[in-house]
C-alpha cells in the first residue's frame, strides 16, 4: 500500500513539473539573425500579432565591428512604440497596450559584424 502511494505521489510531482514547464515556456514571435562579413547597408524586419496585456521580452545581442544597427518596434499605423538602445547585450520588456500587428525593424548602415533580435512572451 505504501509503495502505491509513493508511486502516485511521484507521478503527481512529475505531472506538476511538466505542466509548470509547459506553461512557463516562452512563445517566440520572431527573430532576426544577421551576420555580415563585408560592409553592408540594409533593413531586416518581421511582423507579429500581439494582444493587449501581453508582456513581450525583447532580446538584442550585437557584435558590431563597423557601422550601426538601429532597432525599432512599430504598430500597424507606423507609430514607434519602442526604440532599442544600442548595446552589446540588451533585454527589455514591453507591455502591449492594444491588440495590433507589430513590426520589428533593424536598420543597419555600413555594417560588419553580427546581431540577433528575438521577441517572445510567456505562454499562458
């Protein structure tokens, strides 16, 4: 009898751990991953739909050898809702104020190096 109770408790703990892991995983809306060996000027972007109340996590990693990278997030009307600071590593959060389609745009000028931008949210 004790053995059955112990097995039931262990299974319940494993199930709770798996449920917690699934619920706290992040949903990735999109990313930009650029690596440039020769100087280049270009724009990269991606769009995603977010709901009012979502808390977005925005991650930026850069290794700029030359040039600049400027990153903005705009709403469907073209209004800037977030402008990222230039940094080697940056993690910031944005609370979505209204349901909309948002666009992350990276403008890089005379750029060599690497950068990666990722936008995600918790899955609830």
